[in-house]
C-alpha cells in the first residue's frame, strides 16, 4: 500500500428537508491507513475500489425527529456514511479471504481503507468477463432489484404492458430491458431528451418526458391506451398516483423506490389519492428489497441469467462514473437533482 492517510467522507450535519447540498460533508485526511498488523482474527483490511451512490443515502441523513427511518438506520454524525461498495483485500486474518480477493460489502464506509469482519463481505469471482464494478451494477443490487420486481412480483405475460418510472436510472434501465426480453410492450419515463432517447435505444416502445407534460395521468393514457399491467415504481409521489388511474384489472404494482419524497417535507406532500381505484380491479401492490434475497436460489438464478443476457447482448448497462472519493457528496446531490445519467458510481 502506497497511501499513508485514509481519506474519508464524514457526515458533519444533517441537511434540511428539501435541500440537497454537499455542505453537510467534509473530506477528512487526519487518520492513517489502518495497520495490517493490528487485525483481529476474522478481520480483513479492504481497499475500496468503487462505491455505489444510491437514493437511500439521502433518506438516512434526515435529522432526528424528521419523518423518515428509525434511529437504527440514521447515519451518525462525525463518521463516514456507508453503503454498497467493492474492493480488494490488502491484508487478512481470515481463513475465508486472501490478499488480492475481490469483495463486496453492503455497509462499506465512504473511505479509502476499511477494517471489516469477514462476515460482512461477499467474495466475488475474479473473471475477465465480469469486471469488479459490474458487481455494483449489472450483476449487483440495481439489476437484482429489477429482476426481483419484474420476474418475481411482476410475473410478466407476453403481450402485456409495462410502465417504468425513472427508466434511465440504475434499476429502471434493467427493468425496461427485462420487460422486452419477456415480450412486454414497455413504456419508460424520464426527465430529459437525452434520457428519453437512451430509453428508446434500450428498446422501449414509448417514452414519457415527465418534465414536458402537465398531466401525468393523461400522458400515461396516451402512451399506453391499452392500460398498464405492470407498473415498476421508482419515484412514488404524484406519478404513482397518476399510474394508479391507468391500471388494468389484476395489474401488479412493484414498489421499488420513492425518490421524489425521500428528502421532502412529508407535511407538504399530497398523499396518494387514487388507491381506491385499485380495489375493484384486484390490483397487487408489493414492495421489493433485495437484501433478504441475497444468498438464495433466486439470486443464483439472477446471476446466471443476467450474465448470459449480458454476454449475448440482450442487456446493456449505462453507468455514470465519478472519479475520486472526494466526488461522492456531489454525486449524491446530482442523483436527486437529475444531473446523473445511468448508475452513479464513485471510482476511487
């Protein structure tokens, strides 16, 4: 290891509601790289190679007392926040890991080096066909989440219509392509002309630019006059409410995310008003969360099928890579202000 200090992105303050700012973070270089000789039995020292920038990071920096996650999920002040990342083992006192192994951690701190229990890591295969960063992208959480939503909750039938919000994002772009693989008519939703064109490139049959329409429900009806059989919801809020008005009988709604409300003042948000329209249609609304499915046969099926689809060109994955740990706070702000294009990754 050539580094002498351990660069960290430290959370110094909780940002106000409806505010996306980098000022709540500081870059800290006051600590040395952890001493490999001080590792305890079962610990490894990981050099972080890349971090996944995800919507839940903003949810977990809400101030105490705000409507949001419980105290057990809120990031503490004075420490780096954490999330999904990949890295290389540079020292080990674990029988399960050797120097040079690739690993993924679901709670990897935003810092260059981390001492961590071997139980908190997943060993990754080192192959030329799957680069390390694929394991936080097309073979990682975003694609697995899309797979769970489309395959296990959506239960697609050829010829049905799928609506995907945030369709150019990390999860949405995979959901669009899985819809086409399964023979669906796909309507994507995005917020800029270049994102609209990219979703069309991925195979979507129609795309809605939500920033260019005044009436979401009408825009959905025009793009899908036959109605919606599966709605993959990444945004929540007003667009979810509009989608509910366009559902067919026995439609399935996949509740994946609610990025439009994560940082919002809940007292100023209009609640979902059209839930009653789902009753007589016998609509299924089900949320998905990838973590309980890790290590299951479902994940094994996903990894095998996704690798095959990528290899044969059925699936592609757009990333938005930022360079340097110092870029992580701005990347998080960009995620919520629409200035990202694809899966946001910070490469160290």
